[in-house]
C-alpha cells in the first residue's frame, strides 16, 4: 500500500523565490487547463488530455505571454495538467455515481491567495542526495528535517507551502502491510463533546478542546489583524501570526488523533464506531465544538490504521438508537435530552451512564453485524 511521509523543509531565500515561481507557473497551467476544457465544452469540441497539455504547456512556452513557463521544471507543469484532469474526472464520476463519498463540484480556478500552494514532482524531477538534502529540479538542494527514515524509495514528492509560511515535503512511498499479533479484545466507541470518547470497556478519553484553549490568543491575533491597513506589510505580518496560531491548534489536534487512534488499534482486534453525520452537526449551535473535536479525522485514522495492521473496523448505522437502548436487557427506553447523563431502565432497573451504555450498544451492534456476516455467533463475550 502507498503512504505519505511528510517532513519540514527549510529553503533559503533564493530557493523560496524559485519555489514561489514554480507555484505560480503550476497555478497558471492548471487554470489554463480548466479554461480550455470549459471553452471546448461550450464550443462542442472534444479535446484529448494530450492535446490540452500540448496547448497549455508546449505551445504556450512559444508565445510571448507564457514564455516564462520555461523557467521552471517541465515536470511541474505536466503534473499540474494531470491535477486538472483528475479534478474533472472526479467531478464526472461524482455525477455518474461512480465515485464514493461526498459529491464533489466542478473544478475551480486556483488563486495565489489560497491557503496552500503546492507543486508535485515525479522521479525525473527530484532526487535524494547522500548528504540528506532533497534536490528539486530548477530549485536546488532543500534542507529537510528527517524526523524518521523513509521505508522505501519515494515515487513522487509534493512541495507544500501552507498559510503560515511553512514548507513541507510530502513523499509517496510503498510500504508492506504488517498485521499486528492477534488480540481477543474488541471495543465500541461513543464519541462526544464533553468527553472525546467513551469506550465500551469503561475507558474514557478526555476532550482536549484545543480550539477553546487557544481562543483568547486567536482572538487577540485576529483583532490585531483587523486593525491593520489593507495591503500594508504590517497586515501581511499580522495575517501570518493568525495563520501560525491556527496551524498550532490544527497540528495539536492531528497529533492527538494519531496517538489515540494508534493506541486503540494496537489494543483491540475489532473497533466499532457510530457513523456520525459530522456535516449535519456542523450546522447546529454545537458547530464550533464539533469542528474542534475532529471526529471525522479520528474515525478516518482508525479506519486506515485498522486496514494497515490487520484489524477490523466498521461503522454502526447513524440511526441506531445507541443512547435509548438498555445494554443489560435490550429494552428501548425512548429518546433523552443531552442534559440527562445517567438514567435507569424502566424494564430491568439497571442504572446506566449515558455514554458508557451507548458505547456498549455500539459494540454489540457492530459485533453482531460483523460476526453474522462471517457466519459466527452474535452474542457478546462474557
């Protein structure tokens, strides 16, 4: 399977200028591809991918308006054409129903004001030097902070500049799946806001609330930005300070999700979670807390790591009444407001913690569906 390994890069001032030029050329070529496809569609003309690439790269370099495209590596421009082709292919597949997941819209033009700028290079556009530096065609040797070794020879690399002005090198490498030793433990997970996650085995993961903790600092940085004159250097510096503050929150949230998902996958053979509609919950009054929790990122990491390490992962239907069922007798007690954190079953008299009971029901429902599909028993282990 293919994975991405990302490292921090520290280019020199001259290399930053050359990277900025490469970002701009790739952006122009991408936009030209989109424009050509739109115009050909309106005119009823069918153009192949090869013909579009020839027009926006090869022939464009020979014109006075686009002759500066020759100053960057050709592989950067070719990959920008490929990005435009993939964007249109994803859009067509989403319309026809071939593409799974959320429906994507038509490709849009890229802007130099986007939060992220990037270029992608294949094997003929970069190389790793014995000194540990990354050579990028027509940019030079970049200083890379190798936090860990690459497991194999990379097939491509993407140079990224984020809104905070940081540079990263993201390598695509081929890794072999190494299943972890078999474990008899299984777990159901109930995700929440006050408590990030409650596991069916009784363990709880407290919610770090990274955004809430950094709100005061973010508020001051945003107020400082709003007072700067538009177009001034001071406003540009204030914008970078705001971006760095947000990047610090996002990095902490991502690190937390990685650590917790790795721990859960290592300790359990099967993991079951509720299929929450995060997109719908983000439109409610709890939107800020829902985004701060990062449920979608956490469940995606669980699914990816379970597949990589030979664990089972599945989602329970979002309409399953996990908070209404008694995990002891199975009686349906009815809906309850969020303010009720503990309740007693009217049928058997068992007293339940709301989140722990939901986690046990998610475990039971997920395990029943999993083993029933495999022809096994559906009762929970003692």
